[in-house]
């Protein structure tokens, strides 16, 4: 009966659970799905840093490729960070093959904003020689399995992959003016801030549930994503339309996001410790 009811009246079906302060998958309203992160070697061998993040069934992989290029004329002492989120048709029936759709573009823009607003990496740190040479970090985030909350998973995978990047040391030969790359000597990136995204779905304009599944996103009247750093500083509030939220509700979201940040940071630190060369 419940399967039939869920198909015909999905929202009503959900409301019955929400009344009891729980969700069909057994979670409480403020509970995240099981979160795991794998870093480095096993993920993508060709990348300079990589990470695989699972948030329930939502699975995202991030690979960072570093290349050398000339810095832009107007920012001679800065490198570049180029993020791209892909939602290929293999990850869900809702996506088609071909050029990136609206959702993938929005996710890429969200990640670009997170990088910019949080100052996760200072672009000056990517400069090798002022006006001559800088690193470009191509951050490709690919969804392998889509079950909602792509933004939290993508931001987490990006942070974990960047923390795993090792760049070879580069010097410019004074006589020839050519760059010399020493692959034997590698240095980690300087990660200045650790932004973490926490997403909520809004039900019936008032009720907030955390870490929504794809089904919950479809039934929700809106979503909101809060990005905070380790100092509890608000990096961004991403709210694409939908139900308006009161200041008190937003504040509630920020408080919960700060708590979530501690959990994610703990998880990342633990994994990084385990992959450090002995």
C-alpha cells in the first residue's frame, strides 16, 4: 500500500513522516546521510590530487590537474583555479548526454563562488615567477551517482582533493629564461581556509530538513546552502529562488552548518593523516 501511496501522493506520503519528525529513509530531520571520503592514490592516478566523496548514495569524484601558464596581464602575481562540475547521464536518468545542463552550470558557478568567497587558496600562492609563470589548477568534479545534495558533496570533494595536491617545485633558469620542473621535489598546496557546504530543503515553506535526497529536493518548496569556514565565518548563502526564509530560520541553518563543519573537518583530517607517507 505504502509504495502505491508514495507513487500517487509523494508529498502527502512525506508529510506523514515529517509530522512524526522523521523521514522515509529513517533519518531525523537534522540528520545527515553516512558520509565517507577517500583521498589520493586510489581515486584518479593521473591527477595531481583527487578525492572520492559519498553522501548516502550521492557519489562525487574530484580530480585536480595542475598546469603551468603565463599569468593574466592585470594580475601578474596570481595563478588560476578553474572548477567544473559534470552531471553525466550515467549518474541519473534526470540528466542527458551533451553540453552541460542548467543544474551542472549552476553547480560549477556555486563551486567557483565558494573558491572565491572563502579564499580556500590565495591565487598569489600559485604564482611561480611574477608576470612570467603561474600554476593553473583544473578542478574537475564528476558525479558518478546522483541522489540529491550535489553541492555539499562537490564542495567536500574539492576541499579533500586540493588538500591532497602535491606540486613539483619549479624554478626559472636565469640564463635561458626557461622553466625547470623538479618532479622529485613536491610540495603540498597551501590551503588557507576550509569551506564546508551544508544544504537544507524547505518543506511547505517552513520546515527545514538537512542533506536532502533527490526525491526530497523534488518535493521541497526551496533549498538553501550555507558555506562556513573553520572559524565559523559565513562564506556564502546560496538560495536559488523558492520559499523565502526568515532571518531566524537562516540563523538556525548557520548554527547547524557550523556544527556540520566540525564533523566534516574531523573526517578530512583523519583521512589525510592515514594517507600521509610514513
